[in-house]
């Protein structure tokens, strides 16, 4: 299968270093303390943040920091093949864990002891890169909820097919059997907080592929900043400041 | 960058899945014209002086690719919609089109119209995908015209009447292929145009103008939907049709659904299928199986005759003999069937010549001729030409276009001329083309991968910890005389313990050929060096093969070595593998090595080493034979070639000496040791070589022949066969060798495979009686060895395993390619020897001895040991079966004169006369007659 | 659960009694309704309906299946609803399951008619392809993204909108298949069947708070309800299904009164919804044109 044609175009018309179209919206769920929709091409996720609030289950309460919880779920219609997905299967538990750890690392949890922050991400459409989209959506939702954070966390994936590093794989490219590197960074601090890869890669190619994913994360970060700025301006004007 | 979504519906496994894909439209796709003021011209491909730019549609590419490949057609814009359609319809044509687009000599530019914001068209409701694509082509053509302005004429080439009409309405210039080519004013180009099949019926027919010509010759192919449902229900069987190389009226379809081969007898049953086509076959009722077979045999004998050819060296190139041919009443075991539809065509172009025919009266007009392919599996092809007089004595390439039911032969068109028939260079090129051998010089990218020359071992190499310095050892090589690509050398040293240290040193090719480089890719594609009689086509560039890697004497070279400690009884105590540096002290020829060993006066250390090794080799050989290895034989011949004219001066059997066997023995041992080592480290991704055990059926001809001379062979195991071969001694010394030659040709060739694809019992090498085997010892001329070197190096931790070993399917495809290339290389060598045999005998009618292999109804087949050829000797004229001076008993394999004077049986020696005759002008062939 | 103080509770109840609800609505006024169709391109049809703070998505996916042996000439439709924890943290894990099941079965009752499929809003025989062998199975999935009361009406509206957005590919059946075999079905990727959704009912839920009943209750209002009746009513005014929720008993005459009120409300809702769907469809098509 040819994933990059000799003219240097991918199956969907992108060039190897290009990302899919990004779209984000803040405050989509009025009842939540913070919420956001994040789209990377056809991948669309919605994140809601509740908290900081009273810890629901007292036994989990932490006296020196906030409790961060996360649940990831996929809508039945999110994939091409419809199936009932039992809640809490291995894959979603794993992704929930990954998102929780990534977000926890940037939330200033010590400022909110004895409280709980819930992050819920719901995948509406999956077309590759759901993990990254979830993290990006969660970042926006946390910011919307006004939860203190060290930095934004942004994420992007990249892969390696036909001997070419490709940014932001879609489902078709993701299922091609090549490597899939998902990276999450703290863009201001310039630190990698999440790194996952399946399949094998040579060390030197891995370096390039990871670098590409980091570039992708930075692009996402600048987009997210734009969205947040826009949102803040709107809030300002709404409040007549 | 705009975004658009395209909606596609797809079914897989009966499920309906809606697939949604994004489709990004761009504004950075350039037109490829160097004079364009808007676009980035860095990647432009079209010529700056072009006054006309052609836009071709899909059908033009699919049908007229031969025309497009002609340099007269240039400045072509290939739209991505066309590429995509071509790819889906015919991958072969797609690859050729891609090659054109990437060829820097040609001006073919790929325009990604499907991703350009101005040329992307969305399917309209009620519009078929075909119509949509045609519209996309028109939109792109129009865009080009608007984009480039009036200075350039953008011409849409289409044979679709409707499309052309719409184009003209839209104000796009459009022409048919024929009218455009006519406007170029090169009449010969018109030969390249494929005639649309609709013209077929009205076309004057060259072969028969009888009124019956309109009668249907072949049954209709079933529609695809019926075939699919038939395959589903198990009434039809799908498989690749393989035509018997020696009897084009017999073909086999390997069917997975019935787990056996289905035989298809006769052209009517083959129903226009070509060799390599994927076909759907229907089984015939069992009571007709026999009838069809005899029909095919009868058919066979009145159409064509066997030519004299080189004696086959394995079952792969031997004619298939119908088992139990004499026994007409027995129920045949193989099912027989007929082709009811063709699922995928394997048509490509073929090398051959025109059937000789008189020049038609009107000079210069269009003549119809029949083309005969060199490949006998291909039926004659009808074609028309405007240059008949010019083509009659030429080797030409012809491509097949269509084959309708009314026509006995398929129709095709002329592609190009190779040269004159019989000319050695022409015929050699034919051999290369026929066997898909790339004999072009290496590209500059490939040559750029070579180390700087002159090359010598550097201090770095010497200090490299992975490389052992073995320059102090007395290493030597033994090869055929004049060998320049020496890839193996040996040493043998008596250790203080009384044991021997024996080393096999193989050129360290992978030190220079790195994975993923153009050099490596080229070598992987070529797969092997090809040895023709008068030239060698290298797998690697000459500086590597003859200098940098070649283990010549008195120079320091890098090697990959296998070193054993052996007892004097040739028991291997330990094996070690290392990269090394050696300095060979002598490059001997087999003759020299043999002479040294035989000359009892010589007592120098080198000769002692040789003798020691020879003793060890003999023991090893004996052990191998005891394990059941076969001593096989083949009738290899050797030519002496005139260095000036390259014509053969002499021809004779290749002599095998002890020295050859000695070298062979150590190479086998090294290969086996390496095979074990790599398999141990990489069980799923080792490249090994296996030799499948021959089936009883394959050995049938051998058993029959042996039985005819009263010999009973036990073929139950390779050991039993080896023993019975040893016992088969006749009155004359050559008898045993003859039997061995016959045994060899019953076996198939050994093949490469990826160890993960088979289970360990299947790894076995039957001929060598080895449980695992691989190729390690000739990396200069075989790519398999290069792979094995990398595996071995990785197993020693010297270097990292390259990517390809991480994906089994890729390794499998490499093994498949190597098998294909090896087979082709062998066929090419054989064809080259056949060609030179013919040239040699052209002026040298010869009388010689021959052995009868098989009695046939009109004579017998003989084998000429001296020249390694075999062919028919006719005792009766063609077609005359009975009533001659001879009585033939095919059952008993005896032939005798009516007056009882002479009688002949199988394996008997006869004297024959060999002479080149020309039954038809420009078609020389070797004829054998009984003296 | 919404924690409301006694004062708040009284304020809500009092407002309803005076026909001026806390958000300024009258008892029988809906919140503004917002419909978006085709939002899940991978589905055969989809729609998102926002009703104030309630936000639901419905998708329809068509798959080839075998008809139920007792109804060989009909296709099958099933409805599942999922409550995303984004809507309510208590839906986390298995927390939303009870509500999901309740909503699913209420929707099935309201839209799919009886076991035989008679009285269903969707004409099941239009889903049949080859009698007894092949039919379309429609899987309708609802997802509650955000919840602020009246989920059932919102889901009903979303399903109606999703169905009118649904395009099912035309199929061709190979003619030569014999009687005992599963026929080969060829799915066209050019021609689609559109659903006739005029018969699909809307659902109107009347929530009884105190002595009065209101439509389109918010979560806060729902917390004060004694019982509720959901009626699904088609364009002709026929009742297609009915569910009563809540623990308190109701006088039969009140039930009849509630039904006649809901019938009246349903006409307005139906018209409002149809025009919203038409606008959304037009918008959806425009989107496609643009891109």
C-alpha cells in the first residue's frame, strides 16, 4: 500500500509534515465547570471538567493535594463498525489512565487539597489520534474550568510509513501497521510528559519521528492558545470589561 | 488549504460500512511547465519549448502504453485521477506509467488534479464514477489551457467519442489517439496503436479468408457475477493457469479449492487464457477426462514439433511427461477441466518474430501478419503492420490487445524491433528480455554508493575490534580458470592437538553494501548475477565484484569467516564465526589445485594444506552420502569463446575434478553451519534454502526408463534412491552418470524461503540430506547470501538487524523475488548455451554418439552427452504413423526395422548426425538424424 | 440529584402555579430548540438536538441482517441510549446505566410500537430487501452529552431528525441465487434511499409538579415532580406510545386531560421541529457545497 505517493501527497491530500484541520470550541456543556470540543480532522472528542469540588468518596480524599480522576468513553457510533462497547474495557481504562496521569502532571494539585477534579472525555468520532485529541480537549476544558496549571499540555501523534515520517496519522494510516508515536508536551517548559509508541522503529528514525510529533504538539499549542485568547476576549466583552 | 470530505460506501465481508475520509484540497500543486509564471517551476518536468501539452485519459493509458513509451510522444500531463484508475485496473500498466513519469529522459508530469482546489470535482447526483472521472479529466485539461494561456496548446487525447464531444463543447481541444499520431507524420508509430476491438470483426484476416471465419471458435466467457457466485458455490475453481513449457496445448491450474492441479487440455478448453492468467475453471465430467487428454495429444502432434534443446538439469525445466502414457484404459488421476472465464489477464509484451509469409502485392500498405513468440506457451498473435518487409527477418516485441471469440488467434500490436534474427547480439538480448533480466548499466546513484577507489584495507578496519586479523594465515582460493569475482577462500592448519583448523573465508560484501542504499536496492532487485556464455551480468557493480570484494591473491581483503576445529576424522569440534582480514597467498584454478595434489613431488606447505583438506573433504563427503545425500549429475557444457568475435570455438562437457568436489564440500559445510546459527538466533526470520522431496509422480519417468532396461530403483527415501543409484551400473562407464542425469532432472530446484513461513520438517534439503541449509558463500553474485551475511552478523551482535527482518511478509517477498530471479538466471544461461550451440554447429555438421532417452511413435528422443543437448530423431516423416520401415512399440519402449535388422531400446547408444538446417528462411534449427 | 433548599423548592413550585417558571417560561412553553444534522458522517444519519442546557446526539446506522423468522417481510430497528459522564459526573462508570436503560425502553415503546412492529413510527416493511433472507437492521444510538432535564423529548426529536437525515444505499440482489442460499447483495454507492419521516412521532413529556403540569422541565423542575407522562404523537394526532414515570398515582381523568394537552402541544413541537430539521438539512447541504 502506498501511503505517500511519489508526488509527496498522502491519501487524504496532506503532505507528510502536515496536520489535519484543527477545530476547538470552549464551553459546550453549560452544566460542567469547564468543557471543550476538540477536532483533529474527523476525530472529534468532547471533554467536560467538574471540579474542584468536594471529594465524593471520602476514602479517596488526599489531604495534601487534589484528587484527579478521568474517564474516557467512546460513543457507539464513533467508529465505522458499530458495536456496543462495554464501559471500562481494557483499552479505555488504559487511555483513561494515560490522560489522567498526563493531566495530573500539569495541574497544580497541591493548591487544592481535599478536593476532587473530574475529567470526562467522550469520543464522538474516531479517525486516528483519539488519545491526542482527548488530551488537547482536556487541556482546554481544564483551562475553561479555571483550574491552575503549570502549563498547557498538548499532544500529537506521528508515524513512519513508506520510509517517511508522517505527522498526525488518521485511522487509515494508523492501521497500516507502522509505528505510531504519541507525544504530549508542556510547550512552554519544553518538556515531554507523554510518550507512547507501538511497533518497532530504528533508533535514528525514532528520533526524527518523535521530533516531528513534538513539532506537531507545538503547533497544537499555539492553536490552543489562540482559542483560549479568543475565549477570554469574548468573556471580557460579555462582562463589559 | 481547504478541506473537503468525500463519502464512500464500502462492503467487506458482507457488512455495509460507511467509510468517511477527509480530502484536503491544496493551492500548492504546480503545473509542471517551466515557463509558468505563477507556479513554482523547480519541479517542472515538461519541456520549455513545448507547443502542445497532451492530457491523456485512462483508457488511452491502459491500451496505448506502448505508444506512450515511444519517445515520439512527450510533454504528457498524467492526472492523478488517471493514475488511480489505471492502478485499479492494471497494475502492470500502472508501473510502466510510473516508470515513465520518473524517467528523467521523458517529459511526463504527474498533476495531482484530485488535490488541487481548482480541479477537484465532486460527484453529482446521478453521475456514475466513470462520468465523474471523465469530467475531472476535462476540468483539468481546461484548467491547464486557462492556466498556461494561448501560447501552449493543451490537447486532450481520448478515444471515447462521448468524452471528446463534451470536451469540444467545453472548448477543450481533443483528438483521438490515431488522429494525433497521424498528425505527427511518423507512419511507423501507427503500428504501435492498439486497434479497438470493435474493428476486429471487420478487419481483413491474414490467416484465413474462408467464409467460415466468422464462426465462433471459442465458447463465451461467463460474466463476472456468475463466476463469483460459481466460485462461492464450489462449481468453479479459481487459479493461475500455467501452460506446459514443452506442450502449449496442455495447461495446469493449481486450485486451492480442490487441493489439486486441474489439467486443461487443448486451446478450446483453455478458451483464450494465457499463461499466468488467473482463470475460473469448470471440471469436466470424469468420463471425459481421458478423451480430452488424447485429444490434446493428437492436437499437439499435428501442430508443432519438439526442437533440439539443452538437456534439462532439473524437473523445473524438463517437459512434463504424462504419467503412464502407454496405459490408455486406466482412469486418469488428475481432474481435467475447461476455462469458463478469465479473472485477471497476465498479458504483457512478448519477444519473437513474424511467421514467414510472402510480401503482399501492394507495397507500403497495411499487411496482416502472424507473430510467433519465442516463448512456446504463447499462441500466435495476429497483428497488422505497415512495415512488413522490414520486420520479416527481425526479432520484434509485440503486445497483446484482445482475443475475441471469432478469432483463432489473439490480436496484438507491434512495439519495437530488437534486431535481426540469428544475430548473436539480437538473440542474446531476446534471452535477457524473455527472462526479465535487467542488463542496463548501474545508475549513478548506485555507483555513488561504492567506496572511493582505489580501495585498500584501512588502519580503521585493522583496529576494528569486531574484525580479526588473519593475515598471517596461509589462505588460498580455488576457482574456475579466469574467475575474477572470487568470493571464497580457505585455509587449513594443523593444530598442535593433531586437530585441524579449517577456515572458509567469504568476501565481506555487506561491509560495502548497506541496507536501504540504492546499491542494496538494486542488488535486491537483480537478485543474482547472470552468467551467459559470452558475458556476465553482475548483481553488483564491477569495482566491487572484481576488485574490492574479490579475494584476489596477495592483497588484503575483508572477509566474513567460518572457522572450524576438526578432528582428522572430519568431526567438527567447534565452530566460530568472525569478520576478518585475510591476505590470500594464491588464487588457484581447479586444474592447478588438482595438479598440485596429484604431483607427488610437491611438498610445499600450500600443497600439503590442499591434500589435508582433500582428505577431510572426502570423509565429509562420505558421511554426507551415508546420511542419504544424492550424488547428482548434470550435463553441463563449456564453451570456448573467441575473444575477438565472441563466437564459440569449441564446446565440451564440463569436467568435474576432485578439487571441485573438495571446494564444494567445504562450502556446503559452511552453509550448513551458518544456517544452523542464524536459525537458532532468528527462528521466524531466517532466509533458508530448501529442496522439497520429489513426489513419486515426479520420479515416474525415471522409474519407467530404468524399468525398460531392467533396472529397479527404490525411491522411498533419498537414502534408498542414493543407494540404488550407486548400484545402477551398466556395461559402459557412462551408464551410471546417465542414470544420475535422468534422476537429477526429475527433481525440482531448491528454493529460498523465510523460516517463519514453514514448519521445521519442511526446511529439509532433500538433495543434500541436510535438515537446514542456506546460502552464505557467494555474496558477490547472489543476494540471498548478502541477506544471510546480515543475519549472521546480527546474530553475533556485530550489527543491528535491518528493518526488513522485522516484517515477515517483506522477507517472504524477497525470497520469492530471489527464487524468480534465480530461475530466470538459469533459464537465461540455458537459453544462451542453446543459442551458442546453434551458432557453433552452423558451420560444423558433426557426427557423434547419442543415447536414446525415449521411444516415440515416429522415432526417438536422444541425448547427446558431449554437447549436453537432447532432441528428436525422426525415423518417419511427420504425420506418417504407420506403414513405414519401422515398427514402434511405445509400451515396451522398443523400435525395430520391419526387416528385423536394427532394433533400438532405451539408453542404447546410437550414432547421429547433427546439422543446422533452415526449413524456413531465417529460422535455423538444429536437426538430428540417425546414421 | 440536585440539591435544592426548601426556599428554592417553593420558588419553583410557586412559579409553576402562577404560570411563570423560574426561567420566565409559561407552563406549556418549550425552551428554544436547536437542531443540527449530519454531524456524525460515519453514520447513515445523525443529528444533534439542543434544548436549553440539554444536548443529545442520535445516530442511525444501517447494516445488512436477516429478518426475524416470525416477521420475514420486515426489517429490525433497535434503540440504545448512552449517558455520557460529561453530562453528569454521577454517570461515571456504570452510574448512567439505569437511566440509559430507562430511556432506551421508553424510546422503544414510544417509537417502535408493539412487538409485531405494528403502529411503529418507522415503516419496518420498507427495510425488507429479500423476504425472509435479507433486510436492513437500523441501529439507533442516542448519546446524552449534556443534561438539563427533558431528555426523552430531546432524544425523540434527535432520533426523528437523524432518521430524516438518513440515507440508506440502494441494493441490488443477484437474481440467480437458489432458494436455500443467502442471496448475494450488491450495495450501490451512488444511489440512496431517503426515509419518509412524516410518520415518525414526536414525544411530549408532561411533568406534574403540584397540581399543574409543565412541558420541557429542567433538571431542577424535574426534581420536584410527582409523576410524568410521555406521549408520542404522530402528525395525524394519533398516539403511538405512552409511558408514565414517577411514583405518584394519577386520576384517570387527569391522565386523559394530560393526553389531550400533550396532543395540542405536539402540533406546535412537530411544526417547530420540522422547520428546524429542514433548516438544518439545508445548512448541512450547504456545508457540503462549500467544502
